[in-house]
C-alpha cells in the first residue's frame, strides 16, 4: 500500500504549514511562503545542471576536493580529508587528529561517489506514483488559489466596511450627534481593526503562488537527484549532496548519511512505492484525500 495522501501531506505540512529547517534555521508558520525563492531557485538550478558550468577546474595540483570536511569518520568523529596519490587518484582518509583510529583504510573518491549515488537512487519514486503526486499537488494548487482569492475578497470587504463606518462616524461627530469621547474611543478601535486588515492584505499579497510549485520542484528534484548527480562533478555534486544529506559518516567501508527534511520522509515513501509494482490506490486515487486535514 502506497500512502499517496501522505506524500502530499509531507510536502504540505513539512514545507508549508509545519516546521522546516533550512540552512540551520527552523521556520514555522501556517500560510507563509517559508522557503520559497531560495529553495525553488536551488531546486531549479540543480535540475537544470546550472552548477556544472560554474565548476572551478584548476587542473593543477591545487584543487578543491569535493567531499573534504563533509564526511566524518565513524570511529573517532574526525573529518575525512583528501589526498592525491600517484598524481591522479584521490583518496579520502580520517585525519586521525584524535589519535590512532581503527579506520585505517583509505577510500577512493569514486567509491564515495558510488555510495552517494546509491543513496540518492533511494529517493526515486515509482513513476506512476510520482505522476499521481504531481497531479495531486497541482489540483491542490488550484484549490489553494481559490481559497487565497476568497480570503483576499473577505479582508478587502472588511476593510471597505470599516472605512465607510469611520467616515460615517466622523460625519456624526461633525454634526454633533455623538460626543468627542465616543468618537475617539470608537474610531481608534475601528482604526486598529483596519490596520489589522491591512496587515492581513499585505501578508496575503506576499504569499505568492509558489506553494505547490515548490512541492513539485522538490519532488522532481528528489526523483532526478540521482541522474543529476551522475552528470555532475566536484563542487556541483557537493552542493546537491549538502542539499539532500546531513551527518555523513564513513565507517568500515560504508557511507552512512541522514536524509534532510523532507527528503527523509520522501525516501521512506519512495521505498514503499518502489516495492509495490501496482500500488494500491492508483486506480482509485481520486478518492484519496489529497488536501489532508
Ligand atoms: Zn577516525
């Protein structure tokens, strides 16, 4: 059973309505575009392979090693650093800064790349499921737009009503139908309400249409991460890996890495989706509650 609706929930809640950690900061909110432009741009750049052209090709003996400082030794916690052997082979090894470490064997960069690549492959969804989720996110977007438009109309209406009342109140004051004290008390209350409406309008206008586009971008990135990685090299690969993984560890010849949010949950879901050739819920997907609760 592929929990299709849960993917939609992951993308909605984790990114749009829940807490989301981005570059070390935890964002929370209900309808704010939490990570919008940065994430969207990075996802686009990664998918377009735009980082490839920015690669610093030094060609000489001095170069940036792609994974230096990115992976910790699983035994002693020291950083894994790189060295070139025989003028061409890049090897990584524990710095052994904390003394003798059991991780004695050096590892070729190609081996690390292979293992990272295998971890990225685990993010891939069954294509049917992927199509379904993208469709669901897009229909979700239509609903969201509608709700957004309704909210805008509601707040605008409220603001108009308050402004009309304030005008009427002012005329009452001029015509001496109400006391100055009553006028000031009531008008300050309504002005305060009007200010709240204006803030709400600003917020609604700022909340762009990119909620679901981001969800689609992120999902597409997860789907393509493996093939993008394979086409890239050096710092471009590092950038992609940093985007998806954290706490990378090398221990006993094996690379262990945690998927960052929301890739962690996408990976779990992807695993289930790959395990089921004909995912239950595919044919009756229309009955799924995509919009969550
Ligand atoms: Zn070590």
